[in-house]
C-alpha cells in the first residue's frame, strides 16, 4: 500500500499542537477482543473517562472504509463494533505503514 487516506480528527490535531498527551486505543480491541454491548458505547465511554482522569486525550485508531482514522468518533467505533465477525478484518501494520 503506497497511497492511503489518513484522517487525524480535529481534537487530536489540537492535542498535538498543545502538547497534550494522547492515549491510543487500537480498534482491534473493539472488533476482535470485546463482546457486544461492551464493544461500542461502553468501551468508548470508559476510555474517555479513564483518559480524562489521567489528563490525556483519548485517540482510538482504526480503518473504516479504507480510511485510516486517528481519533475515531463514537459513530465510527459503533460501526466497527457492529461489523465485528462479519466484515471487520485485522490489518497488519505493514499493510498500512510500509517500512522504508
């Protein structure tokens, strides 16, 4: 994969500019590691609460519709949670970010 669509959410861009720490949650936990209904809303809310408690910006990372998203919103996380076991696939890091 040489060209890709990368979207960094506005709140993550602002956190980077302000040098606020970011806590990353990789979406494979949602699609392949948790059971419904824990996958979407409950996981998202807990992650946001935990991140705020320690003073970091939560940033869930995933691929939706071929688009790499850093800082997924609740709808995007919900989409992946519903797709789990059906159309959701694991992407090896080398397929997204090839080494040089």
